[in-house]
């Protein structure tokens, strides 16, 4: 199984100094953490970080995580220092990432703590996806933890036309922690090797270990002949832990995230239209979908999951209003009379649905349909009528560093479609603050 980390796209992959660091640099570092007084002291000729008194009591998730860092504090060398420099060259990036992580970071950190795993792992999605739940790499790794499809399937994450568990921030976290714990155990408790295997694959790291053993060489991470991306990937996480220990020292401002759950998990019981759920909760539909990006269509999955993540007040409002909603009102369908020459594929395209959805809804085992008979066709809540669902659209504000390709990838669309909807000619540049039209139900 192979995992692709796309978070590395923030930085250039080539580096004239990307050879393994001098192991003497590694052993020269001694870090002392006094958790009781919240004072951290670093002793290293290569690091200018001085003794620092952090505020107490801990008020925010980032401070709480920093106070729990463990294995990462044992590693500091030129490779880590280079990655620190790259992050500090883009201070706005980490501020934006900390804001994007805010809805999910407390729950993720709690799950890590409950398993007794290192707090540093909560920062791994920064490296992998920049905490973008809808991130996709060029190799089709997806979600916060950038799972490839075969890996996700092997870990039991559900994936089909309706739902992609790789983009579920909670389900994918549980799968990632299962996978990381397995790698940790396989590589005899070495978290650096586990992280390397998460990026490059267990086979690649295992082969490198065996090669060094055969040649009488050390088998720690820093000594292994690993792919360039992996030799950057692990130091990148170690660099983040140094920065998050003392963000002000590095000129970084993190979004303050309260040390409490930001979202409530609501079990709605059966399939429900997401726009209807947003209306009942008093939320903007796009906000609801950003919190629940695993649902690929306009509803929850017919067979489950039927859970939605919402802020506490909208969650209570949704629960109260669902009690007064008849099951037949949760999702609407319309009847379509089959015409001569129709096929399931043509009907699915016309109504912006899928052949599988039509089969499931109408209990069809094959593709044969008969002119004159009727089909049930899914219709989204507050749609504009048959054949006009492509008019459903959202407004997207361009952020610093965005490109048309990144925006299209995030929303599972094509660049050509984005250009067409926004009347952009090829080569036209977009700029931060610009509003773009996005039609999420149109391919």
C-alpha cells in the first residue's frame, strides 16, 4: 500500500543540499521540556531559540499540543533547519492552515491522546494536505491524510458515488491513526521510520533498512537511502513541531483555537438532502458542505453514513426540527417518463445524477428500460427544476496562492469548466479577493 503526500507542493522539491544531514548535528542537540512551569529550553549551536515562558494555563489547542510533543524534540539538524526556513518564508501559510484546521483539530488531537500516540501526529495533515479536507494530489491521494484509494480500501474507508471516506475528517483520522500505529509497531517503535513509510510505503522503507543491514550501515531514518520526497517529508514535520513550540519566535501567528469541541456529530437517521439539512440548521449550504466534504452528492448516503458535523447551535436546531419532519420530506424525487431512444446514461446526464443512483432508486438490476414507463429521478432540495440543476452555484473567493488548477481540484471540477463559467480566457490570471462562480454539481 502506498500513500502520496501532496502537502510538499508548498515548497520546491529540488534542493542542492538535500543530502542526508551530518549525524553529528543530530547528536549535538539537547532539548529540555519542563511541562510543569511551561518553560522550554533548547541547547544547540544551530538554533537561536532561547528560554521562553509560555502563558499558563493553556488556553488553546496549539499550546496544548506543543506541551505534549515527545519524539520530535530528539531530532534537530540541517535538514530540519532548512524546512523551518521554508515555512518561515511563508508566515501567512501557517496562519491560514491553523484557521482551516480549527473545526477539526481538537477532535483529532483528542483521538490521538486517547490512543496514547504522539501529539506531533496532529500536525501531519499540514504536511500532507495543508488541512484542506478536499485536497487531491496529482496521483489522486485525497483528504486531510492524503490516502490513495487502495490504502483507503484496505483500511475500511467507504468509497462510492455518494461518499468518499478519505475526505471525512473524522473517519479518515481514525484510519490514519490505525495505519500509523501499525507502521510504528512494524518498525519496532521508531516514529521516524513509521512516518517515512507513511510517505514512501512500508516496502520502500523496509527494503532500505534491509539494504543497510546487509551493508553493515546504521538503519535509523537519517542513514537510509530513501526517495528525496521522503527525506524532506519527515524533516518537514519535525520543523513544524519546532515552530509550533514557539510560533512568535519564528514570526508566525496561529489562529487561536479554544480547547473544546468546535463541532457536534449529529446522527440524522436516514438519507437527507444536504440543502434541506442546512436550511433546518439555519446554515449556509456551502458551510455545511465544507464541514462534511465526504458527501460527494447532494445528500447523505442512502445506506449510511447519515451523520453530519455542525457547530453546536445549528446542531441543536437541526435535531429539534428533524423531529417535526416526515421521512418522506427528507429527500425528494420526481417522476420521469421514459422516451423512445432514452438510456439510463442519457437520463443520468440530463438530471446530473449517476446510472448507479438511478438503478438503486428504481431497483433495476441491469440497464434495460422501456419507453412509456416511469423512473424515479433524484431531485435536490430547492433545485431549479428538471434539467436545470446545473444552475445551482456557489461563490468562491480566491485566496493568496490559489490557482485555477488548485481550485478546480479542490471542488472536483475541470479548469476548462471554471474558465467557461467565469468567462476567463486561457492565460488569464486570477487574484486574491476575486469572486469565482463554482457549480459543484456540474462536471
